[in-house]
C-alpha cells in the first residue's frame, strides 16, 4: 500500500510508512521534496477523521514554520493541503543523530541539541517526539523533523516531558550521565529562566517513573509467587 501523491510529484522512494502517515521522497517541480500524507482512518466516523487529519496537518505545518522563525532548523514548508492531510516540505539530506553514537563529537552534538530545544521551548513550541531519529545531522548543523505530535504550549510540565523523552533514549547509552549533562548545559544557555524549572520538573518525572517501575516489578514478582 502506498499514498496517493499530488499532481506533478514522482515518488523516488518511501522513507516511512506508519499508522499515522506515509512519508515519501519525491521529485516535484524539478526539486527533491518530502511529501507527508496522513492516513485515512476507516474505523473513525468520516467527518471526525476529516477534522482530525485537517487540524493535525495545519498544526504540524504551523509548528515547522514557527520553529524556523525561532531560529531552529526545520524543513521548509512548500505547500499544505489540509483536505488531503498533506504537507510538501524540503528534503534535508543528512544522517540521524542516533547514527552518530560512538563519534568523538557526539557529546558536542547533544549539547548543541540542548541549545536548539531550549530555543524551541522559549518560543512556546513542544516537539512531542524528541528522539535521536528525529534529529538530522548535516553540514548545515542539526535539523529537527517530524512535529506530528507537537503542540504550542508554555507549560513547564510539557517542556519537561519533551526533554524526558530524549533522556529515556540517552540513558540507554554509554556515558549517559555525560550526555544528559551536556544537553542540560546547552538547554540552560538558551532556555533562560525557565530552564531551572524544567530541570526541577524533570527530576519529579524521573522519580515518578522510578516509582511506577518499582511497582510494576513488585506486581510482576507477586504474580510469579502466586503462580507457583
């Protein structure tokens, strides 16, 4: 199964095919672009599905443009078709930040990412899916992609949750404490006064997570004991 492309677009390859959207690399008007098309959900009432796809498409395009205005590198939005749930944006040639693990500059890139996310949050933008695979490394620097789960918010809790998503990935890597410290250093320099509040909330979220994990382990152990 593949997505329907707008007139004048020729698919080069499908970059991603998920439950929410198709992402295709295409030739369009003589340039390479990325076409993101939100999937029609047949199990939803048609009117509701149309509304959700339209609103999420418009919001993502707005987030991409607003982030760029805030000084954060994102793909350039060429065209938005809310009725079709489609965004045509510039193609950024690069490799994911996750693929740079083990590189001598990885910690420096994480610190740079901290500064970028700080600018994003200062502009009231939440990425929503801040993972290493949604950060591209190129000669131009770091580019954030896929704002499909993002939103506009200045809530400290949402900013902390955004960062915690990234930390969940970093904590599985060697030298995780160094990487987290590098991110927070960069974040603090660009997020301003709110950085301390976000860091404090991060500690609270971490404590909640450890408590839930402990309770899950206890419950699992209890089920094993009852079974035997």
